[in-house]
C-alpha cells in the first residue's frame, strides 16, 4: 500500500524530439546527359534528371527521375495555370518539407489536368528528394523513416543490356560471376522473335556463368503472347530465375497466360506509374513479382503502398533501378525496409552517370550491398564537378 503522507515521485517523461519548422525555398530540376547518346539503345544511364529540394535551413535533398528528362523538367518548372494545372515547384514552395505525404498529395492534386506518366515520373523524383531531405534534417537514414531496415545487407543482381552476340554475352556472364554476383540479368538489346538466336544467347550465358549463378532475362516488352509462351518454354530448360516484361505492359491476357502455363517466375511493372496499373498487373495479369521503379511510380511514398499491395497479394517486390547512384540508394533503403524485400538491381553500366555522378556510392561486396544505416537521408553525396560536366545548360 502506498503511504498517503509521502507524495508519489513523478517519472520524468522523455521530451519529444524537436522538429524544426521548415519551409521549402527551392525545387530545381537538373538535366544531365552524355555527350553522345544512342537513342536506339535502351540504356537509362545515357541521361537523367536530378531533383534538388532546398529547405529554409539550407538542407538540400536529392532525387532522380527516370523519364524523358526534358518532359519531366517541364512538369517541375511549369508556371501555374490554375488550381489543378500547376508545376510542381509552384505547388511546393512555402510548404514544410517534412510533411511528405501532404506534399505528395498536393503534387498529385495540383497537376491533375496534365496528369499521366511523365507527371508521376516528375513527382517521383521530388518525393525521393523530400525523403532524403527529411532524413538529413532528422539525422536518420531513409530506411528508418520508412519503418526500419529489416537487414543491413541486401543481395544484388548485376543488370546489363544484352550484348549483340552470344560470345559477348558469355564473356559478360563470366566476368560478373567472377566479380561475386550470384544473380545476373540480361535484357533488351537483340532479344526478338528469333527463337534459335535467343536460345543461343541464353545457352552461352548459362554455360559461362555456371550452374550456381541465377540468370534472369528481361525481354523488353518485345513479344506477342504466343511468342512469349514459346520463349518461356525454351527458357525453362535453362533454369532461368525470372522472365521479365515478356509482353507489352497492357497485355494483361498475355501475362495471365504466361502465369498460368509457365513454371517460370513472371515479372513486370517497371513501366507503370499508376497504383491501379499494379493492381491490374497482379490481379488480372497474375504476375509473380512486381518491379516498381521509384523514379517513375510515385517515389518512396507510393512505393511503400505498392509494397504492401504486393504483400497482401503474396507477391514479391524487387525495385527496378537502372540510373545513377541516387536511384540505387533510394532503392536500397526501400528494399531494406519493405516486407519481402532484400534484393535490388545493381546497374553495371560504365556510364559516368551511373558510376561517377554520386560520391560515396552504395557499398558492394561479393554480390551484396550494404544499407548505409550510419548516414542520414539516402547517405550519398553528388559530385558537383561531375554534375557540372554532365549538366545540359
């Protein structure tokens, strides 16, 4: 029994963390491009659009857009026309950058009249920058802001464009297997309707990589349904880890036929920028694995929703990331924090955009990457000299 004559000592409560009252003072879209670009080559490391969001205390967050850079740049910079036809910068100036969800919905609502793929792509880059900025202000890594890292290390797969010949493909497979990758994905390039040529590519890749390396094939949306079924049947005999985007993104009947009739894991979704499209891809197309690109699908804010969509449908999520180290970092934090994550795409392009634009890259060791939980925000730094060299004025 407590002694009524003696006051009960009070237990000091922990003071809530002090969150600064900030405003967004600038949103910049910076277009970077190599000196020479081959438009016939599907390689997202030839150009990019970086987004820089500045807060009133001087903190700058960085994000990346995977789109036609100048189209997305126009979405950011457009002067306001009326209430729901406004550029993203005009929507965000003066708002608190820590109100990330509020900012996301404001961008979606304020750009409704010209909404669509490129608009959501631009929103994605701004959203990533807001998460990076918030992590820096609060002194925590983005993975922790997303709910916490489930692991400090993730498996990574080497991702490269399919070479033009089987001999070159075999050489690349051996090269990346020797560097420690236990998963390698080849995509686009010469993949087409020729079954014999496709089989020669995969046969030589499998021979060179060995049986212990998982091989994935990204068809690049090139086949009709019947061709895709034939190709899937051939790929089954080479123990392919997954078949990615074998048909056009809106060919849901083709996806469903592959899901029902092939033993391969069927993957897709990198081209999508709408939540409903991912629902249809899972529920109508029956895909086993979705691949949202955080620089297209609505950033980390939408990416979290898609991760839970996949989780409730018992599907896997592996983010698509074929850009600079900014998107790789965002995808690393994302994959570490979501249920059923743990695997990321690791671009092996030698482009300066992929290799040099970001200083303090995500650490890669023996086929795995380390989540930078010891650094705030995304945990990366833009090399300003490289940025100025690649920037298109």
